[in-house]
């Protein structure tokens, strides 16, 4: 698996989720201040503070979520990633296969567009 800003963010994200440690400062290590976070065509937030708020909502409504990179292709400006999301919320659990396209700038994610349930 290639080491890139998206895979590094996934590793941090899994630990931060488990430790209840999401924060705007944590997301700022991986996202630029103007980074749009898009899921299935819908804007979920722009920049670390809004991305943090999005994931705080997910954290509040789930018991477990883990992101697992399956395949990546990345250079200094672009990352394509296929990954699996495993989740549990109450009695419901499951797995989603996802793909994402990210633009990178200065070693951080400058835009990410995620497609769930592929």
C-alpha cells in the first residue's frame, strides 16, 4: 500500500475514532484549510473545522467505524484510493466498498470526492 496523505489520514482517523479524539487540529494535519469533502456528490464540509464537525456527527451515531485501504495510486498531486468501511451502529453492522479521488497540495488533501457503495 502506498504511503500518501490519504492513507496516513486513514490510519490517524481509525485511532482518533477509537479514542474519541477527532478535532479540527487533527484534521488540519491532513486537510488544507480550503479542502472540500464531498460524498456521493454532496458537500459534507470545507476545511478542517467543518470536516471535523461532519465526523463528530458520525462518531456520535455509531459504535464502530474503521477505514481500510485496499488499493491506492498516488503521486504528489493526485490520489485514487479504493477502501472498505466497516461499521456498527446499534444492532446494524456492515461493510461498504468505496472509492475516492483526492487532489493533494503541500503533502495534504486539498479536495476529496468519495463514492460509497461501489
